[in-house]
């Protein structure tokens, strides 16, 4: 029922994305989810509430998000499908949940700045897409950060939304996007968020279990290699999901990713993923983008075959 919607949404996202002028005028649809999360957090994640109380409030926040996003998606899809070519309307409502074009447009400036020898520009560009400290990153560190973000976001921004769109239609993709947004905003391990964000982080892990592995397989197919590295190193990542696409692209490019990374001045001694070079460069980021484009096209084929 939903396959033409998925292919249409992919085409719309790749063709127009969510341009800056539109964002300036109306923001982005996920901003609505962010406002709900912010309201719940301000009311229920207060220091005077017990840890168990804040954890329960976090569970309630997740349930509210699923009810609002999934319910709104179900109503709008039901109404749209009463119209001639209603699936086009649903595709228009679904495509903002995808991030093919946005991700490409954010990673490419990193590669271009590195290729031009503009390390400061590359640091600024990669700082837009990663949470780690970037001020002291060398060329290889910037390149690895961009590649890691590209791989992980291929799951969160394309493979997972597409999976839930194919499986459950507009309610599924909107509910997924709401939970993924919650994980980004409150699903942290710091003391302030640990209890309140627990449910968001765990729910996001569950929703990404299958899509992350699909993303890893797609990258290996697109890169022609990387299977051994993915199967061996996916479990080295702290996340049960992010390691799959990251290990896949590390193997496809012949580089090592992760390793020691600084966040807010604190060094996190992460395990290395992959057994290739650590001195990644602009060429590796360009090659990662090429693999990414082919992996996206593979998902197009899957959506088209299912239509």
C-alpha cells in the first residue's frame, strides 16, 4: 500500500530536500516534536523530582510523542488516501523525514575545504554535523569525523525512516522521527538526562535495530567490500546500532574510524573500528560520499521493486 509513497518521498527529498529559504520561513517539521520534548523536559525533568519519577516522566514523554506523531500521521494519511493520487500527498508529508540531500550537502563542504587546504573551514563544516570537539582536530581527524557522521546518519536519516515508512506508512515514519529527535535532544548519559532520557534512548535503539543492519549491508553492497570489517567490528561501538554502518564504511574505504575522541574537553577512549589507515583525507571523504550515493540509490531500487 505504501511503496509508491516511499519512492515518491525519496525522489522529493533527493530533488529538493528542505531548502534554507523554506527553513527560514517555516522551520522544519521536526521542530514540532522538539517543542513537545522541550515542554515535557521543562515540566518533568526538574531536580526536585526523584530519579524514578523523572524516568517515569521520560517514558510518558515517549508515549506522548508516539501518540501525537503516529496519530496525526494516521489521520492525515487516511484523509489523503481518499483523494485521487492521494499517495502523492502522503509522499509530500513523508519526505521531510528523510535526509538524503541534507546529509550530502553538509558533508561535501568538509571534503571541499580539506581538498583546498582550508583546515579551519573544514573544522567549522564538520562541527555542524558532529558533537565532538573540533578545534584541535587535524586533517585526518576532521575526515574521520565526517565519514563517521555520514555513515551513522545514513541509518538515522535515510535507512530507518524509509524502513518505517515502508512498514507502517506515514504514522510509522513520523513516530520514528519523533523518537529519533527525542534521542538527539534528551537521550544522553549526563546526569541531567540519564533518567529522563532513558526511555527515548532505549526506544530509539529498538527502532534502529533492523534499519542499522540494513544500512550496513547497503554500504557494503555499494562499496563492494567491507563485509568482514562490518561483521567483526560492529560490536565495538558503544551503540548497538551505529557500529554497523560505521564498520561497513570503514571496511569499504580501508580506513580506521572512531578511536580516542574528545567531547567537551573530556577524552573518550573509544575502540578503533576497521584495520586500515588512520590518516583519512579529503579523497576518503569524497569516496565516502560516492559510496553513500550508491547506497541511497540501492534503497531507491528496493522501494521501486516493492512498489
